[in-house]
C-alpha cells in the first residue's frame, strides 16, 4: 500500500453545492516527534464542473499567485505508533493558504494497523480568515462563508535501507 492523501471540501449554496477533491499530495509525518506536513497544489482540485474549477483557481484561490496550500503541525498527544489502535487526536499547526498563515487546531483520528498509519480529520475554514474574497452578488445566492474540509491520509513509516 502506497502513501496517499485525499483532501476534499464542500460548501453549500442555495443554487448548487460546491465540492472538489485533490488526491495529488503526499503527507510527511515524523512518528518520533509527531510533526506532520501536507502540501498540495491548489490547481489539482477537481470539480464536477470545469467552470467551477476555473472560478476557484482564477477568482477565489488566485492559484497563479498562491499555487500551494500547506499545513505544518504537530500531533498534541503522545502516541505509540508501534501499537495497533484508534487514537482521537488534535493537531495544532499553521495553515498557509492564499498568502495567509493562521494557527489552527484540527481534531481527528490516527489509526495504526499493521504499522500503517491512517489519518482522518474534518474541520471548517472561513474564507475571510484567509482573505478569500467572495463577490457580494454570490453572497445573495447564499454562498456559505466557510467550507468543510475532509482529509484522509495513509502513511507507512519510512524504512532505512542498509
């Protein structure tokens, strides 16, 4: 099983729900320190509609100017990554999105099974916190001021080869 990461987001509107996913990212985690980093290209989010994808990249995320979103954080709880089990955790770190760095704490679970680490988290991000502008005409259409973000990642500890 290879390392994998899926980040998706969802925003409800009165006209059409907006959702997209990005599966082109690899998380990096140190089981010795609990440090974790996930970096993804904003242009790799895939939408149901090409027009939505175009608006996302050009009007909201300004992906040419801000090509990546990066989270660097640390698992707050001490875990034994050699022991199988489900662990409820929080990860605190800095989300760097749209040129804004903001410290956030994300709740989630880390499951260890046969030396494979599964990370699952769900949290919300407010667009105003990251200076993402929403045209006032769209706010009338009940565009939400936040998005729900889902993250699932699968990681295997790095093995040093002699």
